[in-house]
């Protein structure tokens, strides 16, 4: 297990690069990214409604690019609700920030409730489905919420938040059988 501060996320990218180099065949793996507060910092659709005003998190984009260079499949799994308008706005926002190379965007169906438990179940099932459908193990899953990593009932009061108090990023093997590593970023 590795713990990093957000100010030192370049160390995370370097550690990820080392892990990638030790994979016998990186193309047999995939990487999953959350969007908000993971790939970019913003309100859900940019500053003052302008999707192009979001700020990409450069160190996380470095990991995305390392995965693509290694011929891994890259998927985005977000709690943003999947409506035509939201999907177009999300794709436009990603395009504005230069995030155009990924293999799929999975957004929360409108029928899935917006509470933490439903979101965590949706994200876990997406990861399980992607691993099964692509017949690839997830090399790395990256997100800022505990619900990006396992099923939980309350992201803010998770026991792990108390245990890792004042820690900004947690890099560890996850509890599911289809992922090798999980990177939990600092919320906020």
C-alpha cells in the first residue's frame, strides 16, 4: 500500500509507470478512470456552465496516456447521469481538455438512484462487466470517492476515511477479484 499527497501525484504516475513496465503484456489489461475530481477539477459541467473551463489533473492524464501508450484499454466510469444532454456535454468537456482517446464512457443510468450506495454498486458492476466483456483484468481503477472503489453506504464517514485521515491518495490492491490496483484520490 502506498499513500501520497495530491501535491505529489507525480510520484503516483512514476510508480504506475514502474508497475506498467513489470507487466508481461500490458495490452492484456485495462484502466478505469472516474471523471470529476479525478481526470478534471470542476463543477459537473465546467465553470459557470462552460465545459471548457474545467482544469485537467495533469498527473492523472499522464497515467491515462501511459496506459494508452502501453496499448491498454481505457474506460471512463462516472456518476454523472446518462441523458443525451449530459453525455454530449461530458464528451464536449473531455474534448475541450484533450481527453479524446478512450474506449468507452459509462454514465449512471437515470434509473439508478444518486445515493452513494447505488452509485458504488453501479460502478462496481461496470468494472465487473468491463473485465468480463473485454476478458481483461483491470490494471488500475482511479477515483476520488470511496464509492469509486467498493460498495459503501456513506463516502464521507467511511471507516477508512478516519483510518487514513489527512492522507490524500491511497494506492493499494483492491478487494475485488478483477482489479490489480486501486488509486483513491483525495476528495475536494
